[in-house]
C-alpha cells in the first residue's frame, strides 16, 4: 500500500504541544473539495460505513479520517511484513453529539502473529487525558488472518464497550480479499472491518466469560451473533488528526 501522505502535497504539518513522538497533519479543505473516498456502491455493499452521511447524522455517530487508517497501516508496515500484529487506540472528542476521532495513539505493545496487547496502559490514559480525549475504540491488524474478531479481541472490545457503548473495533486484514475497499482518489486499497459486540447478546456472553487466551464462546441468549458490523462510523475527507506513537517515547 502506498502512503497517502507522501503523495499529497496539500497536507502540511501543524504545530503540536506534546512530545516529539506526535505527528499531525491538517488537510487542505480546498484541495479536498468535491473528492470522495469511495463510491456509494462500494461503501453500501458492506453496510458498515458510509461516505455520504450529511443527511443522516445520529446521536453518537463517529467520524474518522480514512487517512488515519492508511497512516496506521503505514506505521504497522514493518510488523505486518514480519507477520506481527499492531494495535492502536482511537481518541475522540465529542461535539454536538458526534464523536470526532482526532487522535490515534500507538501504545507500547507486545505482539504476535495472532494477538496484540497494549502495555503500559497508564501512559495511554495519561496521553488521552492530557488531550482531553475519549477512548472510542481501537484498531489493529491481522497480518495473515482474515478480518474478524478473535476471542481475545472480543474481550478487548468488551472492555471498551463497558466504558463507552458506541466504542468500535477496526480490524485491518490486508490479505483478506473479501474486505477490499478501493479509495480511488488516494490510489490505495484497504481491507478492513468495523465491529462491535451486540448488546445485550454479545455483551452478556463476555460479561460472564472468565477465560483467557483463545477459546470458544457460547451462543448468545437471544440467538444473535456475538458481534456485528457497525453502522455508525463515517469516513470524512476533512478531519484533522494526530498520531501519537508511544513506542518511540
Ligand atoms: Zn484480532
Ligand atoms: Zn471469553
């Protein structure tokens, strides 16, 4: 995958006030006017994300820049090529009932081909609190697996959804061709899904589960699946975002 940032001169660095591990960009609105990331059909096929949401704003919808996902994949590239997962936390601010994902925090992490565990959680909390951001979910890679939530992922997602019912898990699975989404304007291909536990079904299963490691979960009481694709996440062309990479701090 090619990095959008290396291709678009309209992005320029903005000043930041924390440590040097923060990188941030602001997108030039004029240069983005009229551009769209995905065709309507490409987006609606999957049913979990939409580029044209201006007429369907709902309380606690989530807005995110597609470049944030691209940049995350760029930061994860070394791990991905070594068949190691990478994870990050999505920090958002709440304005007029909408969560705007403004920051991607890459924590120090312990990673394998099938799991990724953030370490030093105090550092993550301090970073988010310092920027007055709400953790609205997480993003991680499946370098060689398909796009889904593993049993360990479900427990991680549970901990986010307990704090914030609208929290999401974004999974990037570059080898999963069934998840291919082409962003025409940016000449990139992304393979991702956006998920959450069903509530009450999946949440109840995870609340009761005391197991760790990879394991099977029982059926939900109401027969629903344990997790589902999200319909409240929207990609926006003009969102400013920052990346805080704590791995290098
Ligand atoms: Zn996973
Ligand atoms: Zn479990």
